[in-house]
C-alpha cells in the first residue's frame, strides 16, 4: 500500500509543483479508501466471481447415480481483495468550470485469472458549472444509481444491476430536478455472447449505449427518479460459412428508484426492466429467433428480458445499525419464438430471490458487518419456445458473512 501511494505521489508531483506557482489553479490532492477483509461460508457450491467474493447464486442441483446433489457441498473463503485506494484531485478551473477528478483502484482483478492484482474502479474528470456537470471517464453504470444503492454485500447482484463503464455523462440541474444524458462503452463488465463476456459486441455496433434519466430531489432525504436506455450489439462479424455478417441485437432498459431518509432509518427501492443486460451481471441475454439464410448462416436475434425489484431498509444508529435486503428477479424470455442458440448469463434460471439481514457495528474508523444471505435460484431442465426455463428445481444457498473495514 505504501509503495502504491509513493508511486501516485511521484506521478502527481510535477502537477503539484506547477500549481504552486499559480494559487488560483492550485491542485489539491486527497487520499482515502479502506482496508476490507471478508470472511464467508456458503452452504453449497456457488456461481460467483473472484473465488466467491462476488456471489451471484448457488449452483444448480446435479445428482449423481445415487441421487446425491454434487453441488450441495459447503465451502468457505477469506479474502482482502476489495480493499481500495482513492485519489481525489481538485482546485483548478477550465472553460469557466471547476475541475475535479478521481482515480480509484482495488485488488479485485479483472478476471479470476488475475485475482489479487490492481484493478481500475473509477477514473474520471468532472467539469462543474453553476447548474451543469460534465463527467468524462469510468464511473458507475447508469442502472446503478448511487443515491439508491443497497447496503448489503455484493451490492445486491444479480438482482441489482452492477458495473462500471467508460462514459460521457452530462447532468443539468433545473430547480429540484436533474436531467442526465449518458453515452457509455464497456470494459470489465461486458455483454455475454458466443465468445463469452467481451466488449467487442458493443464496439462492433459502432455506437455507444445511450441512457437518459430524470431525478427529483426535494432534499437529500428524499430522492426519486426514473430512466431509460438503448443498446445495440453485433454478436458476430462473420458467419461460420465465412460470409460477412452484420446482424444486430437492439435492446431497451428502464429503471425507477426511490430513497427516503429519516432520523431513524433509510428506505431504498429499485425496479429494473432490462433486455440483454448480462453486462451488469443480471440474468439476461439474447437468442437466435429466425434463420434468414441457412446456406450463408445469416440469422436474426432477439433480446431476452428480465424484471427485478428490491427494497433495502437500514436504521441510522451511531454505533449499531440493523438492515435487511429483499429482492426478486424474473426471467421473461424473448418476445419471439427461439429457433437457435441462446447466449447470456443465467439463462437457465427462471427466477431468483434473496433475503439478507445484517447487523453493523461502528467504532471510530472500524466497521464490522455481520450478514446472512439466503438465495434461491429456480433452474429449469427445459425451456419453452420463448426461452423461459421450465421443469424447475430450486437451488438454495445460505451465506454467512463477516466483513471488517478500516477506513482512512
């Protein structure tokens, strides 16, 4: 950690030295972050990232010749990979706006193969005028609204959409309203297709994903809003028969959210409808719904839709806080009959729900979180003509988690 801080200071030293010659543009640098340790135990094998750190759901029931569930094996892990370091920069002006920036890293890695290595979380520049803000860089996905984010572990994935994306985000304040327009690409969180999760499907469409949102903030204690988005991908640029291919998958998403804060508790609620949103770790994808030319291999695709909803309540005690997360996701399948391959994440899950109560103890800069998460995923052995799983079997997992934070 000291080595990382030293490197960052060296990198920024020329900027700081230059700024001291001009007090008006004097750069201010602030370090922050936390050391986080997670200790968890699951009642069955799980589908997750980074050795179980990012839990999505328990693996499906697979019986051996004696009728024993192979995945009904408990397991545990201790990890510190979510520890993070943030660098906030401010103090200068450009184009009549106040300029600030943020660089944030952790040790989560970009894939299971490079777990424990540095990963870029946020890296953006902001220009702030009186009522206008322009953000350029990597920041939260539009379907993850920080004002109404759950307080449970793993940010409620896969029920709550989760991810960070390189983007251009313009925010305009008008009274108590915020109007937000976003154009984004993909990086670590990408669409799942024939070659697994990769950003090339979106890049090959030649246009970014577009989102628009409206937030109403009566005061910091009451925020409500909604938004919509459009995304287009190109799953392949060449057919198996060697012909140039440019078939696209167009999809839409929508979000509605609320946050209410009182002296005694916080209440948050989010509903998300999404098509082909596997890039935000949600149960979703796309499928072949028409064979246009079997000789050349040309097909048409349709997105798979998912609807999710959750609520989170947490008390506001100074030392002790109590909270509970409850959420549900439903696989709606395709609006068209599926005639070929299905691509995506969790497409064999018909529905999923989670209930996760927690206790938080704060003392000075130390935080202890004790959480129990009960997740039920309903897997289908078959699918109907629209891709919705049928003949269901439930996989139930309970995770016991203790997290310890030291913030600085």
